[in-house]
C-alpha cells in the first residue's frame, strides 16, 4: 500500500513536536538551541512577542554557530522599520514598550542588533532574503536607521547557500523537518 505525500504530511503534522515555545521548559529550549546546528538555527525567524521567546532568542543570538543571515532574519522579523518609524514620528521608546508584546519584540530586536554590530564574528554562508528587500526598498533599510542602524559591512552579501535544517519551526512548535521525520518513519 502506497501512502500519498499528503497523507504522509498529515501524519507528520499529527506527531507531537519536540518542543513548543509556548509551553516548554525554558531550560529545555536553551539546551535544544545550544545543541542546534548552524542550519537548524535558520528556521527561527518568526517572532511573536511571547515572553518565552526572550529566552529562546537570547540563546539563539548567543549561539556561536549562528550565521549572520539568521541574525539578520531575526532582526528583520522584529519589524525594525515600524519601530524606527514610530520613534521618528515622536513616539517615545518607553511608550512603545508599554505593550508587553512590543516590549518583548524590542528586546529581541536590541539583542539581534547587538549581535550583528558588536557580537562575536559570524559566518555568512546562507542566503539572506531581507538583504534583497532592503536593496529594493531602501526607505526601510537599516542602513538609514537612527536607533538600530546597520552599516554596509553588516548588510554585505552572503554566500547565498541554502540551509538544510533537521528541524522545522511552525508557529511555536519545534519538530523534526518533514524529510528527517519521513526517513525515520
């Protein structure tokens, strides 16, 4: 009996995740990130503004294996152009941080900016789609930001390779990638 790809994907989705950022223990999240490969870290480019993400993204942005493209993607996921625009329109940063989700996103944005501009050296082997977006739409490029600026070195091209992560990060769930799961089942 042959199982269709759709049925196989449904079975994969029905399996319990390895971890769920929303409800997993912080120590388990940090341990997972510490053991993650450079490729695996590339899947963590969605920021929801959840309190547990502070620990998750702190661990990711502190991980020695982190590629610059992933740090840039996390920075971009925090929507710095929005916050930069709010600040330039006169909103105080303290007022932005009154909303808990905004405060969490700004904290992660600060950490990503710090890692990109002053952190330990990173490789730049994976593609970084945000670089193309910032070239295409320079009005939202961090090259021109006042609060979270990135210089030409930080915005330089990467090697453009495609990562091969063994995990998937969907919504808040961390699970084996479909290909890895399929090989094991």
